[in-house]
């Protein structure tokens, strides 16, 4: 049995803990590896390695950091296929989707390559006689990322390239469900010339998470995961004085107006709801049909959902793979059952799907539940599976009210040919990321990613300009160089410009 180990101080290590966790092959239902689960002592070892590395890395020139980042970018780009296959084997998503994940992570690396420009400060000359003021930003120290299973390459890359470019040292705690990609990324960092200890990987569960949250030498925590855990991370890390950005769950709505191109909308709803088996924080899980769009959009979505090819992620013909674990499969099916019992009408049913040759895999087929109401469990809970709930309202304003009544505020979309309706929608919804005829509005790397309400705890979104701000802190210097022959008299009154 293959054992996946930590990466600390530039090398793999089993650590002190004897605890292990199963890594499944979701397509076959078989155990393919075990991953070591870090103890508090193992986390301390990683943090100490990072703290030592920070002393020199934080003093490195911007040119040196850029050189390493450009090298890392080229290495990741050269290994896209390999990383995608690692992700597919442990997560279950199809390889083409995994390649897209790696590409979106690369975009953040490319953004971070411009760190000399991003860290330029401000300068004000002669704010008073012979006095200048300027500002610059410095790294925090050791920072940590705690990341989910659904994007084992992309989500960590929302964090560590920016943090490292800013001069910090990084400790990553990836999901124990699909940990191998993080170790491979660590090897690529080392090959790119990143000094030992600047990037570390510790695998684990709650014990390792708590150890990072409580460690006095960890200055900031970045997290992506469910809302209950995001709240826990935010509260516990705040209690120890750390900076925190904790991105939580989502219930992303797509509003379809009668004037939309319904065939176009249906195509994008199906891909946004069922791509990656719905295991995306930006997946569309609720379609809100407005007025006359209702029956027509359900009919179109049903037809397209029945055509989705489900199979192993390694099969090039597959459009959707399995979900990540048997527990995830059972939970998703339970929510579909609940939706049906509570009055929803299942128009496409993926609960009994069996993929020939992969009978033991963790598969749930595309599922559509029509006539859903906000009180139903299939709507109120984050399904995180290939399930599209359809709700019906009469007007755009009712759709906006429905979106705003939901506790989540991650992403939303509207399908329409009306610029007025789109503008009313984008200004009216209390959501962080909005798509207009774009179903998954994940911003480019030079913008920041983040939601509102129960989808984000902390005041900074992730990557982009807010990521640079999160991983640095400002200094403002007020300087004077008086002439010796003309000394400036001091004063007891509060200093003012003159």
C-alpha cells in the first residue's frame, strides 16, 4: 500500500504520528493509498522549518522571488497533464476538468510573477518643509492554508504563490481525501529553486488544523471549505490574534428570464450543475425560472441532463465522474430522497446509476428536482453533488428577493437578453460574484475571489489584489534630513504640515 507523506523542510517525511487515513479511487471504489495524519508535534516541526526559512526568504530581493515564480510557472505548465491525472485519480473528476483546474491555478502564479509591481509603495515629497512620507508593505511571517478536496491544485494556488511572492513562508494542510497533488506541487517548488522550508505540506485532520490555528508562530490562516468549519476557523484563529480569510459554503442561483436564449441557458445550466459532479463551490445548484421560462427551461435541462456521459475520470469520453467518497454519495442521495418526500418532483433521477465496469464506484448521476421550495432540505442545505433544484417565481424582483433570503452569498448568475434586467439584478443581489449569461463567474486572477454573508468570514477576499493585502502589512515612514547649519527647532505642539 502506497503511503503519502508530509513535505517539511524540503523533503518528504512520515512524521511522528502513526495515524493514517484512506485515499480512495472514487471510480473503482478501491483503496489506492494511505495518507499520514500529522500530530501537533508534526505541525510544530513544519512551522519551525517555515519560521527559519522566512528569516532569509523575507529578505530576498523582488527579482529573486520573481525568478523562482517564473520557474515554478514553467514547471507547473510542463506538468499539467501529470497533475490533472493525479487529481482525477483521487478526486474523481474527469481529466479535462482537472486540466482546467490546473490552468486556473497557473493564472494566479502568473499574477504573482508580477510581485515587483504589486508591492510598489507610495511616496509623497515635501509634505512639510524638508519632510517626506512614504509607505511600503512587508510580509507577515509564517502563514498557513487549509484547503478542500474539490480543487486540490487550484485552491491552494489561490494562496501559496501570492503568499510566497510577498516574502512569507507557507504551510499547507490540504484535504486528506486527495493529498498527492500537494506533494507533487511541493516538489515542483523545490525544482524551481524555492529555498527549503518556504513551502511545506502537512496532511491531517482536526488535530493538525487545530495545531495550526493555535500555533503562536502562524500569523495568518487562509481557508476554503464548508460554512460551519469556516466559522470555527475564523473564531478560533481570531482568538489567537491571527489574520483570517475563511471562505465558506454556497447555494448558487441561476435566474432564467423568459427573454433568455433558453437553449443557451440550458446548456450552461447543465454544465454548471453537473460538471465535476457538482463538487464545486461555484456550481449552480438552484435554477430560478421566472414566469413563462419555467416549463420550457425544465424540459430543455431534462433533455440535456439525460445526455451527460458519466464514467471514470480517466475515460476521455466521460463528461462527469464519480463523487469523492461513499459517504458523499450516500449524503447526496439522502438529500434527493428528502426533496422528493417534501414535495419536489424528480424529473431526472441519478440515484440508481451504475457505470458498467465500475460497479463499485461512487457514482450519482445528474439529477433534476423541479417544484422545489426554500423550505426543502435539498435547497436549504449545500448538496455539493450533481443535483439541480428548480424553483419558480413570477418576476425578476421576486428572484432577487429569493437570492437575498438565502444565507449564502457566493456566486449567482442571470440569463437574459435585457440589459435593464441584468443591471437591476447585479445591483440588487447581495452576492460577491455575479455572472450575466455566465453561469460560473469565477473572476480572473487579477481580481479577487470571495462571497458575502455565510460564504466568507473575514474582511479580505482571496488571491488578486486583496490576496496581496492579506499576506502583507503596511509601514508608513515620515522622514526628515535637516541641514546641520540650519537646525529645525522642536515644538511641544502636535505636529502639523507648514
